[in-house]
């Protein structure tokens, strides 16, 4: 082109909502939550966020672009985003020059131009304008051609009322619903592989998590507890901070061990865990319990065992990994970076006091009978009264925990 006038463009991230925008009735709630979550994730950065019903715009100011993108990869509710360039001028030659400048450092052989013109005062119809821009690219860049079906590079031009936005291929976000839109849930978080994955999957559907960990000192170590804290910290990245409840379970486990037939140790122990979980959940307005049980994985996770264990609570129990193979669970654990922590070799309270032959098909009657052999109500009351709450921040250098939970 003769004159190569390039005006100052502003770089920003344009978020597309995907599945969100189909939730007509709740859209405002969803968008407000998403905006809050994005603000929270980017709290340490100097960004400005604007949104309307179709798009969210994140203006980067002087931030390192990679840091912003990395943080956004932890925000559920973002399905796709693009790196966009905002141009205040609506002059067609200026737009063409800027598109040319922006594509010059990209490697592609085929491309397609798509124009959306919501500002109908712009004089050139969308199709004509796409053709014009395509012509400019073909004339100025060697060895490229148009492919309308499967282009390597998409050149999108949106002529909106406020400005022109130029952007290229979509980048995938992590999808899901904004954390918080579904309400709160209590994750039974052990040091194993399964429960952090279960928690992640619940967050993905918009459930804001609190966590509950049963420890049995001195049989379980401080390292085992620190491992759970570390797992909670990894989940906090997706959850906007996390509250971890720690229940001292030693007295209850010892009472079961002393008083009940050993093949029922695990069944009764898990009934106690469920009872405590339900009470902690009700006290904190958590609407569900979430755990990492997986059908058939161990004796306490046969369908019969699940029935006998589940009967002691009325709150819904969600088991996101119930039908996953272990290898599928491990894949997700690696993806969310909890796997290496989970496999650290510290004893969990489930792995001590394990009977040689746990019952695979427990009966309701036996479980009900055996647990009358000790005064579990008093022990549960004491354990809940003395439980510890640890507030875990996803922003490592942020001391204060903001009261979002
Ligand atoms: P693994 O990955 O080794 O199976 P796990 O944590 O899944 O570890 P399980 O014995 O299969 O261990 O327990 C089933 C579920 O019960 C866990 O996923 C977790 O949700 C809950 N749970 C077990 N132990 C604890 C604990 N100490 N504190 C809190 N929740 C626990
Ligand atoms: Mg398990």
C-alpha cells in the first residue's frame, strides 16, 4: 500500500462466554459472578474490566500479557477468548494498514477474513469489507491464499459503535460455569488422588468449595496435613481462596477400633465422616457434600457399601469421579497439578486402622447395631466444637483472606 499509516492500537483480551450466554434467565447473575471472578484472579494486576451481554473486555494496561493469560486459565466460565486490538479510527484504509501490520509476524499459508458490522454507519457492507482486506493481504504478503473452509489464520474485524476490534484465532479457556453461581459445597478432601479431582470438577460446574479434612494425630503426621493444605491451595486457584476445616478424628477412630467388629471398621468410620460432613456443611450453608468415591475402587465403595454409608445423611452427596477409571482420574490430577502432591507418601487416617478383611457387602442392620456400642454423638459433638479452620489464599503474597466464602 502507498501510505502505511498505523495508528496506536490498544491490546486487550476479549472473552467470549459460550455456554453462559444460553442461560437467558440467569445471565446477569452469571456475568456479574464471572466479572468478580476475573477481577479476583487478576487482583494483583493493573487491568480494567468492562463487559456487556456478548463480550467481556480486559484492558491490559502495562501488564505482562502472559501473566494475565496464565491467570485466566484458572477462571471457569471462560470458554474462548481472543487477543484483540482496539482501533479508535473507523477509516477503512487505516483499518487495512493495521490488519496488515498485525498479521506480518504470523506464520500462515491460508486465511479467511470475517467482518461483523454492528455500527451500520460504517459505509462498507461486511462482505465487501472482508473482500477488500483479503485483497490487501494477498497483494502484500507472498505465498498465501484464501481458504474459507479451514483457514490457518482467521482475521476477524468487528466494527462496533465504540471502536474497531481486530482479532485472530480463538484461544480455548477452561469452560465450565463461573465459580459461585451454583452455591457452595463441602469437599471431603483427603491426601489422595481422587478427592482433589472431584473438587476440581465440582468447581467447574460453578460450586464454590469449602474443604474438610479428617486427621488422626499422632497416627497421621503434620506432613500429611501439610499435604492436604497444599492440595487445597492448588484448588484455591480455581475457587478464589478456600476455607479448610480440620476435624480431629483420633478419638472417634479409637472408639470404633475398641468397640466394633473389625470387618466393619471402615463402614462405621465412613458413616461417622459422613455425619460430621453433613453437620459442618449445614453450619456453613454448603448445599452438598462432594467426595472422591469411585464405584468399586475399594471395599467401602461397592454399591452396597455406598448405600449403608450414605444412609446416615440427608444432604445430597456428589461423587464427580464415581464412574471414572483410576487412569482417567490421574490424567486430570496431572492436568490440575495435584498429582505430584497426592502421591507423596504420608499416612492418611483411612489407611491406619485398616482391617485385614473389610466387609464388602455390609448390612444396614449390622452397621446400625455396631455403632450403638459407643457414644458417638458426644465424640462427634466434641470433634466439631474443637475443629480448626484454616483460610487458604490463592494469591500467595496476599496475607489477608478476603471474606468470599
Ligand atoms: P485415593 O486416591 O488413594 O483413592 P482417596 O482420597 O480417594 O485416595 P479413599 O479411601 O478412596 O481415598 O476415600 C474416598 C473418599 O473419601 C475420598 O476421595 C475423600 O473424598 C474422602 N476421604 C477419605 N479420607 C478422608 C480424610 N482423611 N479426610 C477427608 N476426606 C476423606
Ligand atoms: Mg479413592
